[in-house]
C-alpha cells in the first residue's frame, strides 16, 4: 500500500495555483505568466511558488 503524502504532486499544485489566480480574474495565460514571474522574482521553482500560493489560500503559510 503506497504511503500518502501531505503535499500533492507538482502538476496538481501548479494546476491549483492557476485556478486560484484565475479566480482572481486572470486569464489562463495571464495566470501562468504571473506564476512564472512570482517564481522568478523569489528565486524559486514554479512548483514551489505554486505551492506557496495554494498554502496561502489554505491558510497554511508559515
């Protein structure tokens, strides 16, 4: 039986982050560009930046 992790796979996290940004009124392409820009500004990978966006929405920033 596989062990379940608390963190979803990177593709899922990016997809969730794109949904969060789209809910703020951004188009899909604008949301992708914003996510890449946020990652670049912070020196993070896109997946890590997406995880931070999702965590912020879930209230798990720390």
